[in-house]
């Protein structure tokens, strides 16, 4: 059952089609998003399984074999270990951030051993930065694996009747028609949205049935991240203050990041705060969203907004899995969810907009030469008003389309020359 569900990860067909290319395949993403499972699914592909090797580099014994400076010796040992040494072999290296010489090793293998196809995974973009650098240009294909998007979430929960309601619809494609959904189905979709906003999209958490088990799973994922990625890979001066910073950030998701304020609150330097933020971004825990300004210098100098990779982990950090119906934190989680959904749809560029008089639009999507403003309004209302920040942006920039993401309100209006679509959150 679980295997079939992992086959429905959106990224899998792309990975599978690239097995036939000569490039090194690099799968990156946060811990526990399912990278190892995807590697093992690829290992079962007919053209791969007859002549492949898998190495878990988190295991120091397996890692040691790849740290020799004699790359030819490593290659010979790999070839000899293959079931069919004279045929094309597939070599899977899991958690490659533990390997110090990863880039130079893979570059050498690509240049000198074309009969070996390498497929690798990594959980820290900082530690595998060299793999993503210029030295690997023309030798690699990089794929980012996120936690489940909402449609994958429905598949993992065996809600196929709900998944089919959304299948094929892409909200920012002008040719994609908004699906007509019966009220009873809309209520079920919204219930699943609320479930997602509490527990997030990590695969193992989603597959669990019991609420307490799901809570424990999220705590364990977060603890594992701290112990493995932070404690092992990075030198943290004060783990206690680092943990306090993470908790403050989780409670403020969707807000502007004021480094000076954080520095004063925690009693540590700006440089240390900035370093911790850099580590958190590099290990795919959170992302800092830059503002949009027509003046690039202003854009680089203004405060970013903060979003977590997964709302479930955000709740685990805060330590709250029960929210009152009117809690403002629902709105923060909904905005974080929308940001995650945009990233999971591989929108190439996302920013936010804030004017001098503090008018704001949550997100700007840059897609095929179009700038699309998107505002999240998660309050339960029968009639939605056009947010003032969006009005201001439309007057200034005159986009052809704009979106307001709602709980369950659907309508299309025109404001000036802009088509404004009020869209339920489950359709994004």
C-alpha cells in the first residue's frame, strides 16, 4: 500500500525519465520527505534493479569506502561489486552531505567512468553546495523534494474521491477551468485542509491514523533534525539559544524578520542570528521571502518574510496542535500553506510587496512574463471584500490577473482592468 502511494509523488516520473540520461541525478530536500523511499523505488525499476548498488552514507562504514583520494580504486571496487560489471551500473548514494569530497568524486566519475550512473540524495544544501556549483555544470540534474503537496496528501490518506475533484486543475494556468464541486465535497476538502494545517505534509506523519501517533511523529522528525543536521553538521555556539530562536520564528511564521529585534530578545549578536537563519535555510527548515520593489537596492535592504518548509513542523516547534476556531494563528498557517503550495508547484520566482505606507500583498508570482498578485484571506465569510493592499497594488501595477485565496469562497470580479479570482484554498 505505502509503496503504491510513493509512486504517486509528482516528482517520480521526472526522476524515472532521467535514469536514461548520462547526468548525475541529485535529489535534495529536508529530512523525512521521502528521498530514501524514492531512491529505493528507482532501484526497483527494471533497467536499474539488475545492475545497481545502494550505499547509505549516514553509515560510517559505508561512508569510509568513498573517502579514499584514489577515485580509480573506488570505481574499480564499485564495478567489481556490480552483478554485471561489463554493463551500465547504477550507483545510489543516500545522504551525500556526509561525504566531504562529494563534488570532486562525482565529477571524476562522470568524466572517466561513463558506464556508471550516479543517483544521490542530500538533506543540506550548505553541505552539498559544491555539488550545485559551476564545477558540476553539464554533469548534473538537480531535483527538489518537498513534503507532500495537498493533492499528494489526499492520495496518501486514501481520499482518492477528493483527489479526483482537483486532478488536472492548475490555478495559475489561464486555460485551466475552475472545477465545479458539490457543497458536501467542498466541506470534506476543507476538513482535509484544516487537518493539513495542523499536521503538515510529511509522508510518514500523513500515513499514520492515530492523532497521538501523528503528533509524536512530528516531534520525532523535529528532534531528529536538531540532533542530526544541526548537532552533527554544524557548530552551534549555544544550542539553547538556537532552539529559542527557532521557537520564536515558528510563532511568527508569515511575518517580517527583524534581526535586530531577535538579537536584543535573545542576547546574541546580529551576526549569530544571521548565521542561524542561514543554517535553517540551508537545511530546508525555513525560507526567507524577499520583497519586490522596482528599485533593486531597496529590495535588497528591506526585511524578508519568514515561512517554514512544513506547517506541521512549525506546530511541533510551537508545541500546539489544537487551535480555537477564531485563532489568528490559523491565518498564519494558511499563508504558510499557500507559500508551500506555490513552491511545490515549482513556481520559479515568488516575492511579496509592501509599500511605504505599509500596504501589503502576501505573494507575487512571476510566471511566463506575468506578475500575479495573490492575497490570503482565511476568515470564514459569505461575502469577501477586495483587500486594501491588493487594491493599491492593482492601481499601481495593473496586472491582468489577481487571486484572493479564501476558506471556501469562489467568485470572479473585475477591479479596474484586472480580473480578480476569489479561490478556495484547496484549489491552489
